[in-house]
C-alpha cells in the first residue's frame, strides 16, 4: 500500500493505489459495491476502479490488523487560487463504527 498513517499497532489508514487494487480486491469489492448501491446509480464499481486506476480518485482504507474495515473514495481538486479541497464521493464500512474510525483522525 502507498501512504500509511499508523494509528495503533493494529490499526492504520492506508492510501490504496492502482497497483494495490488487485491484491486487496477480495476485501475492497464488497465495500465498493455497497457504497455504489447507496449512491443510487451515481457510481458503479467499474467507474470507481477506473477513477482509481486513472488517478482521478483516491481510495483510503481503514485497516484493523489485516482486515479492511471501511473505505472512502475521494477526489482532490485545486482551484486557480491554489487552494485544494478534498471531496468525499463514497464511503462504506463493515461493523459498527468502522467509518467513524476512518474519519476520526482527520479533524482540526
């Protein structure tokens, strides 16, 4: 996996890059599919994968041990002023609080 933010010995947030998708697909596919179903047709798993592969989307995964507990699909845009924003496109998780754990470490 690309960038890693260690939270504890067992928990971490990782940036899943295009080269990581095949290795983690068995765990990612159900979470991506679930998120796309909640999008009410706005996204499909194929569109998400294509976005990640092209570099247009970033995929963050919250991992507990070796299990991916939740994901967030993001895009980062830069305005002409130089300001960058991160847009949350999709999120999905397994188990109570999985998404909370993912986002709890990205506050002020």
